[in-house]
C-alpha cells in the first residue's frame, strides 16, 4: 500500500483535487475552497491492492474516504462466518457512514484501487456546518436506497440472464473507456463472486455469459475483459 500526502496550492485548492473524479463527487463538490483546502491538509492518497480490506465490519473507523480509481465491494459477514457481497462502489463514490462510529459492513478493494482518506472528525464538523454538504449526503443516501430497492427486484424477480445483464450494465455504466453507445471494462469480480452477488451458481453465471457472448451482446477477452458494443442491446436483456 502506497501513501502520498495531498499537496495544497498557493491558491488554496489542493493540486491533486483539480483532476480528481471525486472533486465533483458527493462530498468535495459541496465544499467551499477554504474547506477543500482544510480537508486537503488532512488527507492522504492511498493505493490499495486488490483483495485488501479498507474498512472492517464492526470496526470503529476514524476515517472516511473517496474512491479515486478502481472498484470496492461491500460485504456483510454473518455470525457463522458466511459472507455476502451486498454492493459495489466506483469512483467517485464516498466510503463511510457519517456520525456512525461502528461500520456495519466491510469494504474491500475488488480491483487495484486508489482512495483519498481523510479524518472522520473533520468531515463530521464540516457536515454540521455546511447545509449544502448535508443535502448532498442526504441525496446520495436516497439514491443508494433507490438502487438497493432496484437490486432487490433484480434478485427477487429477474431471470438468471436478466441478473447477469443487470450486473454487467451496472459495471459498464461506471467503466472507462466509454462512448455514447459502447464501453469496455475488466470484471471486478470472479465468477464465484458474481454467483454470490446474484444468488446463482457459478455454472449458471458461466452459461449466461456464454449466451450473451454468442448473441453478440458482449465480447469476452482474456476471461475478464468485457466489451459491450451496444449498450442498448444490453439494456434490452435486463427487461427481457
């Protein structure tokens, strides 16, 4: 894991923030220049290897973070040790629960990733002082609630093909490079993890991916690299 401090320019805006995706994300976009400068002084950029834990379930974490690159998977561990993937996060998503000390989920890098880490106490203070930031976090929470309800529909009512297509669409809409109609990405999850996430068997996941490939909806290169030549065709598979 590499750690680098955030440099702050003379003008007050951290140098690293100028080209950072998270600069326009839920937290940083709501901050004033002076607040962003203060946050930058207490921030660190960390490179995380795939498979490394960012937040442990049940831990009292004193930090929040923004995802700058890569994919993070959120997991819930049951008392008997079984684990369920309950969500994926992408740049520039915010990782953490404001004002809640103990993490209810674990967050793990699904791919090599880079995050910007900052003090929980500092951001909690900024939240209490900044109505715009409060609204931004509230709006984000409502979006996540809507997404969770949509995923309940996927798991409860959609066919195996629709489930796999839904996951591919979720990843594709957050992937780069991307054009108006097509996109390409590396799957951040293994076949076993996809099966766990979708409530399917590994064999069913493999069959559905093969089916989508044969129908020309996706191209598969080197097992994990996926090309979606036409996003409209993939969307049609979600609704059957």
